[in-house]
C-alpha cells in the first residue's frame, strides 16, 4: 500500500486539461461581464463610448417614465459639468458618448452619473437594489473614423435590436443631432416634434468640445446619412 501524504492547506486544486475553470459560475446577469482591470489613462482629446447594461430583471429603459428619468439625469449632469454629448436607450442597456478633461475627472463624473441614473430609474419603476449588472464597458475613440462609427452605432442602435423599427429613434440623441447629409436627412418636422415631446426648451446634451467629436469625424465619410446602419466597421 502507498503511504498516505499530507496535503498542504495552501495547495491549489488541480483540474483536468480542457475542463471548465474552477469556482462559482457567474450569475446570468453577469455573464459576459467586463474584467475588473485597471482603466487606461484618458486623453482629453478623445471622446469615449460607454456601454452600461442593466440586470436581467430590471425595467426596460425604453418605458416612457424610465427614459424620462434617464434623460433628466443626463441634463442634470450637463449642469454639473459632465459632458454627455450623445446617447441612446435600449431595453436593457445604454450607450453614451462622453468627454472628460482627465482620467480622475472622467471616473468621478461617470460614477456620479451612473449612481444617479440607477436611483432615478429605481424610483420611477418602484424597485430597489442593483440596476446595472457590472461595471461599464469603455472604448476610447481616437480617430475620426472611430468617432463616426460610434455616432452611427449610437444614433441607429435600435435598427440593430428591433424588427419593424421606427427609422427615427426618439429615445436617443437623434432629435438633437444636426450633421445630416442634405440628400439623406430625416424629416425636420418629426425631429422638432421629438424634441418638443422629450425635452422642450433646449438640448439636455452637452455641446462637444473635442476636435474629434465636433468636426474631426466629418473627415471620415462626411455627414451622417439617415439610411445608414449601425455596424461598427462601416
């Protein structure tokens, strides 16, 4: 008989080659979660594209009361100096394009904005607890082409998720967007009606300041055509 050996209390358990990782499986709302690695440094010249996904059983962000609460927090962030320049609300996630002066400034403003959106949505939905499933996904937009692709992705995101969609998604920054290709522009009366319905008396969004977000992206394909689709790669 083999002599038994004493195992160390600190020995790591072994798993067979090709077996799934040890440990508890992530909850359904955390499947595909964003890794908790150190955020990269932020260049103030670059806008960033933020994606925030809600928990599995949370309210739809496209319910009228919920979307109004989200839009009110974006407008309030503008007064506090947080520059949200574009957005869209889908049923289970938000897309934002944001500018910031430094990594510290960006992180602080995003924490405040996400917290306030969660509190406002929970209030109107009559619920408590966590709203967003994990930390937000961040993509730095460093070239004119990346910014133009992100604009198209945000403005037309409903075309990616819904069948029989309305080409003019009023639950996004589309009503306040101005750089349309003249030959392929949306109906100005419908844009005005959407602005009057959701936020009369000005825009809830901040005016972009970075060269890339103001007009740098125009060098990568010109103004946005209203019949484009939201694929990232063009």
